[in-house]
C-alpha cells in the first residue's frame, strides 16, 4: 500500500516554496536534492493520500521523522487515517517526514531506516527577517522627482524577491505601496509621480522569508520631498501710508 504526501503546510495557511534555486541548501549531507517546504509554525499539517488500498482497508497511518536522514523515529500512530495529519514539533529547524500505512490486516511497507530519503523535508522557521536600516533621500539635482531608498535586510531563508517598499504620512500607517516583489539589492530608485504624493512622509521596508515571516522597518524621520526654499524679494520702498501698521519699535513702547 503506497502513500503520497501531497502538501505540507501550516494549518489554514499555504506556506512553503517550490522551484527554489537554493533547493537542497541546508539539508543533511547525502540527502537527495529535495525542495523543502517552509512553515512559520511548530504545528504542521501534512495532507496526504493513500494509494493501492486493498479490500481490508487501512488500520493506521504511521508518521516517521528524521532530523539528519540517518536516524528515524515513529512520531505518531494515527488510527483515524483521515488527512490531514497534524503534528507539533519541539524546535525550529529541518524535519524529514515519511508515512507508513498499515492495511486492515496489519501489512505495510517497511519503516524508513538510515539512508532513506524522506517523502518531504519541512523547515520550521519562526524568525522574522531583520531589516537593519532604512534611508531615503530625494535627488537634490535637476531631476528632483527621484527618491533613492536604501536598506539592509538579512535572513537565512529570504524568498527570491522579498522586498516591499511603502510610504505613509503617519508612522503607524496606513501604508501605500511603492513597489513589491523586489530583489534584496539594498537600493531602489523611485521616480515619484508628479502629483498625489505628500510633501513629506515615512518610508517602510518589508522583507519576507520563504516561511511567510515578515520583518519591517521605517525611516526614523519624515522624508521631505519638497526641497524648495521660499525666497522673499523686496520690490519697492516708499513712505508708509497713514493708518498702516506701526513699526515694531513704536508698538513696543505702548
């Protein structure tokens, strides 16, 4: 009787990352180049389907786990055999899961042993990416419509294009998106629209990882995009007309 894990995700949330160019990074040595699923919860839901079931049906579904691909432990014996199978792990890190199904008469494939690849690798990641600083500066030259935003964001499991940039007149929002799905290059030049933009605002950088954790940071001060400095020019000089405002020196004598 065969079993296939068709998804691994946080309950009520589709997490994870497929098609990752870093697939296999961080897996135990000798592991197959599997693509791990990333979740931001210790409580994990494994959705599965049972294939080639015989007339006696299914009596139980065993969940086996490994941390290194060498040693295996039976984590759960589910006699309800109704997907999804929910399990809670103790710590962050990498877990390999394999299901073994027992038929109604107690037959099953052999449990996994040292060297066997799991059916799925799951990486539990509870930490938000760290955005260390955010700086925004308007180009003071002739092309004043450009705002250069710089930042530093780090995380072991950053997604492929993890950066979202936003602005708000208030430090607590609401935030209006400038751009999303940007690479973590540390710099972005925003050509601001000619109208509809506040004269000063905060800029926020959000960085997302593969598990769905989001770290964010905003500028400490308002970013002033109106760099014009008003100037007063005296056009003419003449005697004050009767009834006009008194000089400050005379007003202070009263």
